[in-house]
C-alpha cells in the first residue's frame, strides 16, 4: 500500500515548485528523516523558528493523491475518509523540520492511524474453548464460495487438536459432494472425526449430529462448515439461520479472500447484518500485495481478525498479528 502512496506523493511533489531552505541552515539528510520510526512521528515536526509549514494548497494535493492511492490499494471509502481526516488533523498548520519531506510525515501519521484501526483486544480462542462449560464449544463458518472456507475449517481443527483439544467437524456443506469428500480427506490426515450425511441432507441435522457426537465423547469443540453462499441468496441464508437455531454456536466466523478487494468488505458487512459475525478470517494474505482489504474489513465490521491464511499447509493458518500487517502495508518498494 505504501509503495503506491509514495509513488503518487513523489509524482505530485516533482510536478510542483519546491521552496528553498533559508541560507545558513544545515539540511538534515533525507535518508535520516526517512529512517525515523512511525512511533517517533513527532520528530518530523518543530515548534521552532526554523522549518517549513505545509501550505494549505499542498496539503490538499497530498490528501487528494493519498485518497486515490488508497482506493487503488483496495482500501474502502470509509477507511479512506478516516485516514484522510487523521492526516489533515496532524499536518494542518504544523511546521516540518528542515530535511523532513511531506511523505515522511505522511507515512508516520498513516502508520499511527492504521495501528489504531487494527488495535483490537486479542482473542485467545484456545483459552475460550477450554473454559467452555458445558462442552462442546461450537464454531460456525460462513462465507462465499471459493474463499478457502472448508480448508480453513481443517486448518483450525489441526491447530486446536495440537493444543490438546478434542475436535469434531460437521460437514455442513451438503450441496457440494466435493466439500464433504474434502473434509473427509482432511479428517483422515488429521485424525479428526468428520460427521457427515449424504449430499443434499439437511445441514442443520448434520450440525446437530456433530454436537451430539462431541457431547457423547466429551470433545471440546465442534467446527461447522457451511455451504458457500452469496449474501444475497436468501434460501442459503435461511439455512444458515436454521443451523444457528439448532446448535446455537458460541462463535460465528466469516471467512473471506483477501485478494477479492472491496468485495470481501461488502460480503463481511452483509453476512454480519443477516447472520451476525463474531470474528474474521482472511485467506491468501501472503499474496495480497495491496493489503487494503484486511484493513477495511476490520474497520467496517468493527470485528477482530482471529486468523490469517498465508499458505496452503496446515501450519499456514496463523493468529492475526497487527504489527505484521503494518509492516506489510508500509514496506518500502516499487509501487505495483
């Protein structure tokens, strides 16, 4: 994301006349200013006599270029507006130290704003599952087709199993025989029971059977896969609501594809409105060079991201790390 912003800001700067620093003033090397960490963004500014104030016209140019770059990086409009407000509040009327360029101050301010957006109380799912009484703790997964939802169910099952928890999986996507077979393969590899019925069976009945199986065997958690559905498909939404009524899951996780850009934001918002969502999992985060989808989904839904998919292996579902996300968003490099 930062690469695209930086390219736009530099293009805007290069097209505008530069003001020369006053004589007899030693200019700080640009590399030193650029190396300043975001946490020390106050070092970009000065209250003293020496320095340069960002002109209002220049600030508006910066904000316009920032908005375009953010939108091109799949950042949703509400997030763009928030970041724009933060930047204007930080820069308006303030004086930059000599040698500090506008892009340095922009980066420091944006990093601080993004950290605020991503900051959510951590969710220790393993501890939550262990504390659940009576057992089992039921987690339902929702999302559209093709996001990696079924694979995510298997990955999380492996994580919970490795923590010593007893796990069962409900193959609730009964519309796709392939989804049932996929879970059966994962279950065999992981040594985890997959409760299923025939293709076309009632998904709520499958979820119910899985919960009863877990209770009989004193298992800790049941993961309920569901049919991938568009949020506009009323029949499948009603089916998901029936699953909720029958097994009353303690947590509903939305699984989205980070590469789908603003579509994933809309999907998460609609699922939250129609079914209720407690947390987020985004897949293909390792391939998302823009990063705006993850930032936007967290901001718009106001829900925590529990896990992020960064590969195909069972070990590639990792707890969400806000600092990892910030580093990725603000990595230096060429704009793509």
